[in-house]
């Protein structure tokens, strides 16, 4: 005897799986997660701040 399946649940699960696969492909294509991008930006800002702190003269505007 066959198992009874809720078709709406089946469709939703299939759609979720497709979206998850697409998201994984995009993540692999574009590389970094949001946390990694934020970490990189923070490191860049800290390096720029450190460099500005070592200036001997103020930049003229």
C-alpha cells in the first residue's frame, strides 16, 4: 500500500530545496559571507586609522 503524501507540503519542500541550492550556488559564486565582508571592512578601517595616526603633518584641504 502506498504512503499518503500531502502534495502542498511536498511542493513547498521542493521549492525550499531549490531556493537553498540557488543560494548555495550564489554564495559560492560571490565568495564571502556577510560576516566575512564586515570583518574585512573593519580591518581596512583599522589599518587606515592606524596609518592616519602615524602622520607627521595634518593634510591640507
